[in-house]
C-alpha cells in the first residue's frame, strides 16, 4: 500500500491519542491525526484548538487554519485561547501537540532563537502557546522533520520544556505533570526512557534503518530494548486522511513508500 511519510506520521500521531482524552490539537498534521483517531479508535476524544474552538468530532473539510469556517460550524464551544489555557492549568488536557525548530535528547523544544539569544543568528516566531502546552498538559506529543541540525545534544534555547537536564528536573522546577510522551519524526518514534527521561528510539519507519536515524541525530542516540518497525498505515486510516486531504495539501501529493 502506498503512502507518504507525512501520512505515516499522521497515523503514528493518531495512535498516541486514547479514547476519552482531551487533546490540544495544533496546526497541520495534528489536525489530521485527531480526525484519524476519532474515526478509528478514539470516538470519545475531544479536541481543543488553539484559537479557542472545542470539538468532539473533526471537520470533514480540509482545514488550512484552525479558525476556518468548517471548524467553527458544529463546534461544541467557540471561546478564547485564554479559556482553554485555564482548563489546561487545571490539568484537564491529556495530550498536547507542538512542533519545533530544534529538539534535544531530553525533549526540550526551541522555537525562539538559533544561536545565542542575545545576538541570534535567526529569530524564530517564539512560543505561541507551545510553552504552556509543554508545561501544563499531562503529556507532550512532538512532530518534527528528522534532521541533524534540528536534533541537537542541547537546544540553543528552551522555549517549551521537556525534561530539562533529565531525571526529576520537571518536579524540581515545579511542573506538576507532563513531559514529552512521544516524538514522531520523518524517520521513526522516540520516547523518554524510564531511568533519566532521555529520548530513545522505539521504532523506525518502514524503509528506514537504525543507522539512518543515528546519522540524522545530533547526540548518541539510545535504542529501546523493544525496538520495532513502525506499523504501516491501514487502509481505514489512509481513507480518513485522504477523504479530508484528497490533494495531499498537508500530507504530500506524491504517494509511495
């Protein structure tokens, strides 16, 4: 069965969503991931969108932004981002999606500066709410292109905290919950280990080797003792994606393994 890397990432992200969970959805691929989860294995999941929209079923129309009219029509609640942040502060969000320019081995994400923050090589957009999602949701789901320049031993700037320096860093900083639950990349999936919360490779995508992943990672990547190949998308999962995004706007127009 042919599919794009982006479609595989959407499916892998969807599988991270459990039934009855509240999910801070985020832009681009997470919007499709929420739809796949709802249509396949998590019919009772609820989606929070950063613009203040709450839905218990996904839009059947391709969304270019979260505030598009099809996302408003039929929503359970159209409020403000602040209201959703208040609910997140109270511990009501199970999983939150973000992306980033850089990530390090402890799941810290940078969307602020490349280089020294006092005299950066490049100024990035900043948090945009990502720091809140990383700090306050019960677990963080990150989707990123897997490139060595992005996967660094230490990010240039921590915009959205993962596990800081590892171990019990979050508790020491007064963050009562959360931390990265899964990193979904163009090459595979990573999760924090149970000892020091350092990311380790748990699966490689079909057609990708462990050496490929290591070559594109900027630290000495640990491998899970249960390392597997990512399960390819099912026909049902792909049908959900392609019904919403038939031209591959978010998932790539050329489909093939």
